[in-house]
C-alpha cells in the first residue's frame, strides 16, 4: 500500500485556484495538477492537449476518404509532425521572449528553455512546423499537399478548440478587465492584473468581489474554432478545389485570433517595449492574404470536380481496373474459341429434304 502511495498520489490543495463567473452563477476550484506519479506532477494541460490530439487524429481518419487520404498515411505523418510541433511550439515562444531565457552574460539558460511547465507555448509554432512537415511528407509520398492540408485543418480546429480548456485549468490566457455578464474572476486573476499594472488597488478589490472581471479569451477562441470546424466540415464535402479548406482555416483562424489577441494580457510582443503583438500581426496578415486568395480561387471558372485529387485517384483506379480487365479478356475469348473448335459440326440439312418433310 505504501508502495502505491509513493507511486501514485493525488495533488494537494496548494495547486488549487478558485475561479468564478458571478454573472453566470458558476464557481470552480481548479487544480492544475491531475495526479502525481513518482513524485512528478502530471498537469491537466498536457492531458487535455493530448486528448485533443487523439480526437483530431481519430476523426480525421474517419473523414480521410473524402480527400483521397487514408488512415495509415495520417499516422505516418503524425510520427514526424508531433515531435516537430513539440519543439516548434516552444521555440516560437522563446524567440519572441528571448530576454526571459538568457543568463546575465547573454547566453541561453537551457534549463529555462526546456522547462515546458512554465506555460510558455505558442500555437503558431506548431502550425508552421506542421505545414513544413506535411509539405515534405507529401513530396516524398507523392500525395497532394493541398488535399492533405484540407483534411489536416479539420484536426487543427479540433485540437485548438479542445486544447484551450487546458488554459482554463491553468487559469491563464485570459483577457483585459471587463464588467460583461460572462466576466471571469478569482484571486489569481486579481493578483496577476494588479501585479502587471492592468488594474489599480480599486480594480484589484473589484475583481476579488466579482464586480469586475476579465474576458475569458480562452473560451472565445475555443468557441470560434468550434464554429470554424462546423463550417470547414461542410465545406469539405462540397469544395471546389484542393486547398479550399486550408485557405479557409488560415482566414477564419487568423480573423478570430486578430481580435481575440487584442483582448489578451499575456501576448507575445515583437520586441521588448513594442506595442505590436506578434500573434495579432501574424493573424491579421495571414487572414488578409488567405481571404484574397480564397476569393480569387472561388471565382475561377475552371473549378471542376474532376480536378480534385480524390476524384483523380478514383479515375486512375477505375482506369487501372479497366486495363486489367481488358488484358484478361483475350484469354477468355481463346478458351471459348477452343471449345467451339472441339465441338462436333452439325451437317446442314438439305433444302429438298426439308421440302419433302413439309409435304
């Protein structure tokens, strides 16, 4: 029994944070640690992210046939994409917060860089790395990148709408002060807002009492991605060209992230002292570019169903089956001809004999 207690333990109250939504009548005691194994905490954030990943892969394998992709190809690609994303999601954050991870002499503090538990992760790093990995994978496997990307963005929507709830468990990624009915309050939030100068002493007390709160931006983004998933799901069934879903994802996610990021209080900035948010700038530019390209492509007159990768594959398979059938056909005719030659000939009846019979 002592062995099991040392092996697995439940987290204590020291990691519990209270969050309440006074306008909605909701109150939560959130423990960011799910369980402790061999003395190491396992965080809800990681469990939720992993759950979103597995759900995304499972659903994408079910929808893959619509894009000319199969489940084995998805699994093979993920074997490369996941490790790359784990590196990129941290590297993106470190690059734009370099001063946090430097020693006094300017060298990198690799202990801090590799400490993923500090919450410093940036989703754009994972998106960029996934696109690069997919591009290389499709080139090597001779698969249409745009068709695979159309399927892949379904998984991105799923992963992000689920993953944002990990931010909720950590009580992070919230927005600026607000008195909206859905405002989010709590002592941790009040401490953060006061410590970083977003509210004064009166604002601090207001957040503690619940008369003031912050925007639950984690929920905004989760809901935005949920709507995007529904839209892209039906778009995928009636898309006009390969890459349509991919362009829509870049446009839709960028559009939502551009305004949601403006509400955040923990944004990455272009450089120390800058007022330009990195994610907001990237989101706005990518949404604009993708929106223009998507509109131009939709207005093209040569968007025909037979040009879709999945339909090209179907046509190739049909042609191959027809070719194999044609090659087998002569062998069947030869057998029939041989049987005909072996059969005894029936002599033709004399016309005169037939006349006598009729008489």
